[in-house]
C-alpha cells in the first residue's frame, strides 16, 4: 500500500455501508440519493456529505456509472506502462488527469501501471495514448479488448 493510501480503519460503519451498498447499483429515480439514504437509515444531506468527504480524501477515487462504450460507438482498451518507482506518483497523476481513464492500478511487476481507457470512438484510443505518452515521457502498451467477459467485481469494506 502506498503511504498516502487511505487506511481501512479511517472508515466508520456508515462509510462502509455507503461503499458496500453503492457497489450493488444506484437507483434510477427522481431523488436517487434520498432513496439510498433511506435504505441506509440516514438522510440525503448526510449521504452527499459523506460521498464528498470520501472523494476529497481519496478513499474513493471515482463515483459514477460504468458504460458499455462499444454500445455507444466508443471503445475500451487495457493499457500497461513501465514506470520507475521514483516517478510513479507523478505519472499516476498525469494518467488519472485524463477523463478517458476509468481505472488505474499499481502492480508489482515490470509493467507496474495498468489502466483502462474508455473513449467515445475507437480512433480516439490512439490519440489519448499518444497524449499520455507525451505528457508522461513513457510508452503505453495498448491491449485492446478482443472478447468480453463479465466478472462482477465487488470490493466489500
């Protein structure tokens, strides 16, 4: 774990219930946050304040929908980079600054940075990778999706 990563003990019971509940979906309704808040036994303002704090403190790095980019005319690709450990944080900040980056993970391997790229068009993948390479100074190894598998990822806290 990186030294600046959030500690699990930094979460209270409500934080944990919020994270666990929202991993199972988000209601489509006129007041979805109020609906989730009722389900959690709290109020909408508290839920929104908690989500803001979790994002501000980088306990959550992203909160939002996952789209099937291909069904919308876009594309997905898995990308790996070899980044020297002493430059990892700088490059991670650059990569994470691109709105097309959906996830970014550190791995203990020569290819130590892995991220998912989602773009509005298949052609945009190449452009975004070029921009990341220029901004970071490191090459990107593009591994476009050839076949889709559904793996329900749920990370209970």
